[in-house]
C-alpha cells in the first residue's frame, strides 16, 4: 500500500467496514447473552467467530501500519495481542462456566472493542488521511 490518496481511502474503508462487522457481531452476542435462558454454546460460537474476525482485522491493520510512520504502532500491536488474548480468555471462561453469562459480563464485552477503537484506531485512521 502506498501513500497515495486511493490507498489511504481504501485503508480507512477497510478499517471502518471491519469495525462495523465486529460491532454487529458483538450486538448479536449481547442479544444471546440477554436471553432469559442464555444458550452458552451459541454464545461461544459467536465469540469464536468474533475472535476470527478480530484476528483478520488486526492482520489488516498490521499491514496498513507497515506503511505508516506511526510512533504508536508498536503499542497498537501490543494492544492487538492483549485484546485477542482477552477475548479468547473471556470465551473460555464463558465456555467452562467460570464466568457467568450476565448483563455485567455482557457490558464487559461491549466495552472491549470500543476502547481500542477510540484510543488506537482513531490515530491510525487519522494517519491514513495524512
């Protein structure tokens, strides 16, 4: 990916589409978690799919970051690893019954991605526009 406008626009679009897809997945998981009798296997399947999408998104962002001179790129990559590990751990805790399915747990999931987007991805998107 070069620094031309088309590539920068494409990078911003890829990031935005990925974020939308991931938020839609989280919304679906939250609906499952809010059910009167939550279906844990379905919740875990949704979380597994979210982890796959998240991994692909982080790989795409990593490729974009290779072409930018972003001082925060290494911290951004570390946060990717931390987020993915936390999602995998969260899923395993739900699957094993160590973490109950509750609205508190659902809210943890809801804030999981938003902080990263606001803290790191906003800078990456801005760098793509430079």
